[in-house]
C-alpha cells in the first residue's frame, strides 16, 4: 500500500509522514504561520527530552518467542479454559499455532519431556501477578469496515463544532486530541498523506453528537468549508447514533438536486431552502457515494483491526457483508493470513437471484483465517426508530406495530434453501412478532436438518414471548445478543413498550434459563467495540457509570447473566489441546474483581495462532 503513496509531484509533501511533514503542512495552511520556527525548536527540545525519558523507562524488550512455550501463572488457577467443566489451570503449552498441553507446571513439563525427549527443555513464561488468560475474545456481531470508516476519523468526544481562537492555539500543544470537530477533520487530513495529497478523495469519519455541543445546532457544510485544509474536499461524517450525516459542499454538490421532502427523513435547510449539510434518517440515502478504492477499504480494515487487537479480540463475526466487502476480505486473505479471524455473514436480498447454490460457503483454512458460511436476513427494523415488528401497537404510538422488512413467505421459502445448501442462517429479529415469525420459519425448515452443524441464529433476539424463548432451546436456534444495547436502550424502552412487555425485552436470564444457547457481541460501531463494556453490561445491567432507570442495582437485575455465562458467550475458539492457540491475557481477574473494577481491566496481550498480535508474552 505504501508504494502507492510515493510521489514526487511538485508541491506535494513527502508521503512519509514524519512529525515534521505534519508540522509543515499545518503551517502551510495556517493563517499566521510566523511563529513556526521558535515553536518548532520548543517542540524539538521536548521531543528529545521525551525520547530520552522513554529510552530510560523502556523495559527490556521481550526475548523472541520460541516455537514452543508454556505460558503459566504463578498462582495455580488463573487460566480459564471455559471447557464443559469450567476448568481453571496453571499453564498452557503452545507449539506453533496450536495448544499442545494444559495443566499444572509440573504436569506440562513432565509431559513435554516425555513427548519431545530429544528436544530442549520447554521454555516457560509467566503472566504478571494477578493477570489471567481467557480464550481469545470473539465479537459475534459487528461491522468491521463500517467501524473503520467512522473510527479512522473519530469525532466522538468533540466538544464544539469549531474551536474558539484560543482553543486553536492550545491545540498546537496536543495535535491529536482536539476538542473541536472541524479541527479533528483538518488534523486527520494533514496526518494522512494519502488523503492530503489527493483533494478528491472521500473523507469519512463519525461519532459526533450535536447535543453535547454548546450550540446544540446541526453542523453545516459551511463549518467545514471555513477551514482552509478541508475546503473543497469531499467529506461525509456520520453522527454517533448513525441517524445523521454531516457533509461538505462537495458531497452536497455531487448528490444534488435533492427532492423537496423525504419519507422518513429530513434534509436540513437554510432560510432560502438550500440544504445546509446535514441529512437525517432516510435522507442519508440521498447521498451519492463514490466507489471505494482498495486503499480506502484497507485503511478502514486496519483501523478496525488495530482497535480489535487492543481490546483483546481474536475473532469477529461480520454481520453484514455486501459483495464488495466480501471480495475485499477474500483478496486480503489471498495475500496472506488475515490479521484477525473474520467470520462473514453475507446479505440476503430478495430481489437478487438465489445464490446459496452457486457460491459455496468459505470455511476458514489453515492459513487464511477467513470464513464466510453464513447468510444474514433482515426480518424487521429497530426498536429506537419504531421499526421493530410487535404483536401489539407501540405504547407511545398506538397507530403502529412496527413492520416486517420482508414478506414472511420469503423466510419460509429461502431459509430451507440456504440450510439445504449448508449455510448458517442468521436472521435479524428485534420485535416479539419478528422473532415469532422467524422461529416459525426455522421450525418449518429445520426438520431433519443437522442443527448442530448449521447453528441457525437469531441476530439480536431482543424481545420475545416466553413461548418463543422456550422454542429457541427446543429448536437449537442460537440467540446472538448484544448486552451493550440493553444499557443504551434501558432509558427509553419502557415508554415504547409499556410496563408489561418491557419484561420480555433483553430478558437474558430468561432466555438462558429456557434452554437457549447464546452468543455475545457488541454490534460495533453502533456500540463500543470494548468487550469489557459488554461483559459489564451483561453482568450488571447498569450504565458504564453505574446508573440505571431502576437505580444502582441495575435495570431488571434479575435478568443479569453470570460472569461465567458472559465469558462463555464471547469465545468460539476455546484453548484446549489440539485447538488453535488464540487467547487473551487480562491484567486482573475479571471473574472475581468487584463489579465497579471490571472496566479498569487492561489487555496485556492478544494472541492469535500462538503469536501475540498485541502486547507481548
Ligand atoms: C498521491 O500519491 C500517489 C503515489 O505517488 C500518486 O499516485 C497520486 O497521484 C498522488 N495524488 C496526488 C493528487 O498527487
Ligand atoms: C500430554 O500429551 C499427550 C499427547 O499429546 C496428550 O494427549 C495429553 O493430553 C497431555 N497431557 C497434558 C496434561 O498435557
Ligand atoms: C440453484 O437453485 C435454484 C433455486 O432452487 C435453481 O433454480 C437453480 O437451478 C439452482 N442452480 C444450481 C446451479 O444448482
Ligand atoms: Zn448489526
């Protein structure tokens, strides 16, 4: 990828983005770049002092990891195998990409010398005191490239649209943590040579929230055009709740003309009726977006992978691959193993010819880490926007029951076909009616099928009647749930559903007790990627700062999952002998620290196929 950045075009700064280039670019665009030199010396001095301090503080680099090693805790039970017996043990032994032993230090040493008598003694490494090892963390419902699109330019936490003058100066002290949204866009452009040198490139980012800005007004294209670095570029910025887009003049221009009105959406306009640069809900679809290039996709993927490794994830189920993103993952997997395991669900579109028998499921090979053996079907919409299909009308809007996004007949027709052709079928279902209909379709389709191998899933499974919860377990349909949604929605959900039906929403305990299998995910970028947030939400049902509409004990606390269940729901590759060595090392014992300390857990290392992809061992 880097080679495509080599440019000797006049006037274009060197693409090798050193601090100096960045600084230079910053000054090229500043209105008053005069104090550049002094400032630069000041920064240089700090840089040198900083480097020296870092050198002194740096720990001895870890010795290279041998092909085979034992990883142990000094205490004897800090490795959670999450097997059927919930075994906790002292050591795992890794050879190449596989786990070849587990047990106490004495046992694994003894076994090693028996197994490999001619080889050198087994190298033993220890995790830090208090640390634990858990199976590599899986996110079973997420959106990888969409996360990358918003997080490559994160606007979350920006406190204003446009900083005031003195904030601009302060910003120069810490270039990367501007509190001004426009400044973050500017900084992103300046620090990304590939984008800086090509003013036509689409710039995407997201996470802004106008309700926390002092003005509380919608941001405008003019706010972006006011900055000399951004002016004239094609910018599309998604809001934190994904219900609004803030775009530049170029983006508006490309998509013009706009209709007078949009069903289910708003084009924000000025006094003269001209679009100002914010598009709400369905109006977002009016935006014409250019084709993404390979380097756009790769940039998104790298951002997502970087964060995933940092959070301890070793495997992600992508809950919505379109043909282009699937093709991208395939190309990446062909050039070498993906940096993280990706399990893909391909979108079903009823208007396209059936593809379940023309393309075959991809089943992750030894060397590529890509599987795509699932089809994703949407049954209904979302609760927040009133699109979840309910049996009874919404409590706060009795004129509607929400809606199914497809004719139920389609489910009865296509689910059996996909199952026949050996696809895992994952159906998005939120409302009680949607879940009921999908379970009817599964019930009709699964007779005689190998349910254990096909593992059909309900994605979200948010609201279900008691009878349907029981059906889940009976049919062998897995509930794919995202505990973080519960603590996001708990503040408004009762208004929407009323005091009785609310009990059937996010009723995790009831789902598990009725015999259903669960798998847990985050739905990032809709919620945080941090699996600790989901773990905390599942076991406390409190917001991350310890609150809930029902007080500090949590929202319907009787529906909490146990820590054991929350841990078990997050891995599909458990470290047992003969399996791949995917595991995560955490700084403290998540299974026993007080609830309030869970979120302070740090990831010490993330290991895929026996080698750390984050941290070291
Ligand atoms: C940016 O750099 C790449 C690599 O040299 C080059 O192909 C591309 O033309 C450059 N873009 C612009 C606008 O200079
Ligand atoms: C010892 O090695 C054998 C052969 O690989 C394996 O079957 C057994 O489970 C190992 N025992 C332990 C405690 O690691
Ligand atoms: C795939 O299935 C469709 C629908 O059942 C059928 O019409 C088509 O002939 C099949 N194609 C192949 C290659 O099996
Ligand atoms: Zn999703």
